[in-house]
C-alpha cells in the first residue's frame, strides 16, 4: 500500500458526480471531498496524498469471510460470533482539540491503539486503517 495515497474499502462507493463506481475519495477543486470515478477525479480532483485524496483499494467483497479468515476461524454460526468478538477493533477517542484541527486542516492524526503511531484520518471518519500497521480501529467522535 502506498503510504497515505491509498485506503482500503470493503466495496467501491458510487461517484458523487456521475454515479459510476468510484475509485477515489478526494478533495475537489471546489473544496469539498467526494467519491469520484477515474474520469471525474481527472477533471474535479486535486491529487493524491495527505489533505488531497486517496485511491480506494478493495480489501475484500465479503467482510464476514475476511473476519473469519483473519481470526483463523472456520465458517460456522458459533465460529463467526467468536471471530467477531476476537476481531472487535480497538478505539481512539477524538478530543475537542482534535476536532478543531481536523476541521481547519481537513485531516487529523489519531494515534493507532495497536502500534502507537499517528495515522491520517478525515474529520468525520468512524473507522480507519493505520497507515503504519494496517490495523483497523474505531474513532469515537462525540461531536458528530
């Protein structure tokens, strides 16, 4: 994964401009962020990188299978419940100062609860993958 220019998704969203499958989550030339297909990104996007945008990379179409595989549990009703408990992501609590910085900069840097490194996130993110260890964690944002 290219540092800070790609992010994982379980499925591709729709382009906010034309409705096609989006492969970018990026800032637009007019300011707001949007999901964009390849063509709309070329005409409306400002680029890739911190504060500009990320290319969306498909992590896996079936999240249930991904959770089971990561936990090493065979597919069964009981196994899935155990896998979900084992794979519950750790959390990071957003502070008022974090929110102010995120709104001003369009991005913020929560500390990963797994490896302790700061990683990039959008202000309204609820789950993110650490840029360093690629572990998924939950953002608790009491302001949204």
